[in-house]
């Protein structure tokens, strides 16, 4: 076992874990951040995307020990409160960008990273960026529409 200390959703955490523990497992099983979903364990579906130092990463293939001293944000850390969602969360809700919800946390985290890097993405850029995130319920049209609306809201400070 080893001690891993990092910032999780803007709060300092310290946890003992086996050195072989994956970040997704640590988040879900040790820290109760169950919004981080595991759909494939092979870094193909994107349901496990979190932010590491502000960059989207797939946590199912990242060793938890590698985040020691780093900043991690999960979907649980997006909303300011129950009543004040992140603009991207609001856009997904308002534009029907989710169905079953399994892929939604990863889609949100990846989309926010895209917009942080490119505040005015085109539809094609959104589709390219989300290529590594799989949704088994939709045809992606409303997800893309949601990301574009979320980008506009993030630019406007909503």
C-alpha cells in the first residue's frame, strides 16, 4: 500500500491504495465518486473521463499513484451547488444531450476541456474531439448540439 495525496474537486484528499490501482477504481471504490463510469477498461469508451490538472484524461487506464500531488476533477465537482449546474451540464439537460446517462459524465468532462481549449468549436471540431467517447443510446446529434450550446454559455459566463 502507498499513500496518495491529491486535490479532488478542490479538496485535499489522502488515501492508501495498492500501487497497481487504477484512478477510476480509486475514485469509485475508495472516494465514492461514482459519476466516473467504467464501460470498457481499455480506454475506448470515454465514460471514465476526468480532468487531471485541467486536461481531460481517461481514468480507467491511468494509475492512481500518478495523480499524487496533482489536481483531479470529476463530474461531481462541476456544479457549484445542486441548484447551480455548470453551463455544460445545463446545456446537456436543455438540449436533450443525454438519455441513459452512462456516457454523460465522460462527455461533459471531455466537452468542457474542448471548450476551454477552443471556446468557439465548430460542429466538426466537436465531433472530432468526442470521437473517443461512445454513446450507445443516441445518434450524437443532440450531444453535439449540447456542446455547442454549452460552449456559448461558457463564453457568456452563464
